[in-house]
């Protein structure tokens, strides 16, 4: 293990390490802690210039209440859900199929198709912007949740295919060969042999794609507008234009917007990290 | 793969599909995914190349102008600023890799509660860049920002605040971007460190290696796969920077914090008018920069694939 395990060192070193941990953590999360403090402060504090002191009056979750009941925030949150959930499902369906095809079969175009997915996954969004926007307008899906979901599913399929294919490659191939010897149809091998083994990969992808799409901002402003369709990231920016100086509301709103992916991360931590660090270990 | 020849002898009654099942199945499974990906990702790249040769407002007739858009880019001061800023992003963003490694080394211990510490350190990566941008614009605020206060204690002052100062602004935004990116690199290295071969470490320790020498000659070589991924995601992240600029400065002050991705958006889709052709030309330049890296990534993967089979 590197660095040297702390438990092998002197008592003094151990204690100072334990003491240092929270200090470094607080410094690291300082900007975030500031927002949390802002979100429970009353408006009057900002007027009187009491930015960093203790809150003048205890407001509790009043700012959060305002965000929830007196703004478009719930609408934006609901839109985010309507965009994110179908995207996650669509990606899982498409990429378990492409991953299966590229991970199990040997055929000439295999590596080329795989590289097409990988390369496409890295392109800058801007090179797609004008044509994708046109296509969405032509399909009569501009400013609809459907239009945004279709694009997200298509684009994320690149990353998901990379992920699935590598995962399936690591499965024991003998299982598939054994099934073939039994004369089982190929699609049944997919459904009854490979798919059950892909559960951890599907879980990892689901949390990752959820987070990516929930946090997407660029495509939201390119393909949608207004509170009827835009997700919460775009909602926050229009809030910002509206209440630029209303720090107490902005900070509460930001925290609400950030909460779903954070909750997802804590609930599914193992899968989340397994997904993000795919390939970091040989 | 030999099954096909065997099954040919089973009689002529079997359908064509049954006889060619193993050859045909992968294509059937690929059709939906490849179709979507081609329509929404692959074709648009070529379409953008084409649009960049036109003068087009996005609604009326497009007028073919050849390479005029690219010629205009050469004289465009804003384009030049964006290109330089992209370079700053690319270089400085890479700091996330050593910073992430340092934090992961700090946290790679087994003490009570370390798991929670690791998750909390990773926090910035999970929240959206829009929120990160907001948080940092308050952090930098010239009247009450913590950053302004802290540098004030050592007698420093940045005129107009970090985000209002034409020289400081890009560095300020990059620093905000480094926060989540460092967290990402940290988690990659924590995973990598977990897999470091303890026997090699012990052997090196017996040979008297420790500290920096151990890190450089024994640990970092073993972390190579993690470093490669950290490099890939950091480069992609640097060239994709858009959200932070959009929420923190909208390219200002005086357009000094623009990068190509933001400038393209501004030209093609904003209050400054719909200059789709010109925007596409900017996007093509950005794409070509990315292409250098994409080629390198694919080449590395190809080398590995060759080794694997």
C-alpha cells in the first residue's frame, strides 16, 4: 500500500492526520458550504451586508419553501425528470444491444463500428449544434421533451456502447459457447444468458447517464425554451437573470437542483464509481 | 464460428436466417443504435463542414460562399481571443491530474470514516457545472466573496473582481472548472491505487525506496491506465467548457473569457444574430483541434485491442 499506512506510524502522526482530514475537507468544500449558509439566511441579512455572520433570524427552510411554492422550480424539476428518465431507459436498451453485438461477435466491421461510437462520443457539441437543431425543427420536435430525449439517447449511446462492450468482453465467453452447443437461438442467448450478467453494468450506466443528463445545460438551451420544457439547469439560469441579487433564493434553488444527482450518487455509490473508473485498472 | 458449416448439413429445410444466424445477429442488434448515432452524431459532423461553406441565417436561402467564413476568422479578433483561451484551458486544466493524484494519496488510508471523506471530496463532480459556476461567482464576488476577502488579508486586490477583470477572468473560470475535474481525477487515482501491487511496493521498500522515489518509479508507472483515462476526460472537459462561461460571465468582460465553444454559440444562436455558416466554421476549427486528440485516443485503444486478441 502506498503511501505508508498511517496505522504503522507514530501516535502523533496518526492524531495529526485525523485532525487534518476535516480541515482539508472544509477548505475543499468551502464554496459549497457558503451556499448552504446563504440558503438559510433571511433576505434582510443581505441588505444589511451581513453575508458571513450568523443568520439574523432563524429562517429554517423558509427560502426552500419559497423556491418550491412561489416559483417555477417544481415545473423545471419535473421537466428534468421527464427528460432524464426516458433517456436513461433508451440508452440502456440501445447500448445493451450494441454492446452485445460488438462484445460477442467477430466480424469484419466490428472494430470500425466500435471506434465510430468511441470517436463520436468525444466530438465537441458545437459541431453538432446547427444540424441537430435543424433536424429537430424539421421533425417538429423543437421545444419538446421528446426532441431533447431523442438526441440525448442517440449521443449517450456512444459512451454506453463503449462501456457495455468492454463489460461484455470481460464475461466468460464459455457461457455463450456452451449455450450455442445446446442449440439456443442467439437472441435467447442475449436475453437469458448475457442480459442477467449485465445487471451491474446497467446499474452503473443508469446512475451515470442520470447524472450527465440531469446536469446537461447546453442541449437544453439549444433545443428547448421556457418553463414548459426546459430542465432545472436552464431554470436556474433564468432564475439568475430574474433574481440576480436574491442570494437567499438562488442558493436554495441551486441546492434543490443539485440534490437529485447527489442523492443518486450516495445511494448508488459503488455503481457510480465503478462506472466512472471503468478502465482505470487493468 | 464453426457452427454455420455444421448446420449446413442438417438439411435444406432450415431457413436462411437459421443458417446464417451467427453472421446476421450482430447486425440486427446494431441497427437501432447505429441508426440513431449516425443520424444525430455522425452525419451532423459532415453537415457542419458543409454549412461552414455557406452564408446562412438559419431560415432563408443559404448562399454558397466557399472558404470566405474561414478567411473572415483569420481577421476576427474575438476568434483569436477565444482560440488563445482554449489553449489556456487545455494546458491549465491538466493541473487536475497531479492535483487529483495528490488528494488521492492523501486520502488513501484506512482510518475510521475515510469512506465518507472520500465521497465528500468527490462531491463537486456530482453537481452540475451550472451550480458550480454560480457558487464560484459568489466565491469571487468583489464585495462579499470569500476569495476576495482571503486575498485581501495578504494585501492583494483584483480590480473589478476576478470575473470583472479582463486578465484574470479566464483563470478564474478555469479554477472553478478545476474543482470538479480534480475530484474526478482523484476518484480515478483512488481506484488505481487500490490495485497497486502490494508485493512490488514491499520489494521496493526493502530496496530502500521511499517517498518521491517510490512514487515516481514504482507507483506512477502502475497507475498508467488511470492516468490515461484522467488525460482523456480532462482534455475532453477542457474543450467542452461552455456551461461555466455561460453562467459566470457570458463571455465578458469585453469578450475576454470566450472560448471557441461559447463564441460559436454566440454567433450561431443568440441575440447577436443567427450566423449559422460562420458559427459552423468556428465549430469546425474546434472539431479539428479535438480530432488530434481523438486520433491519439483511438490509436492508443487500437494498440491495446491488438494486444488483447
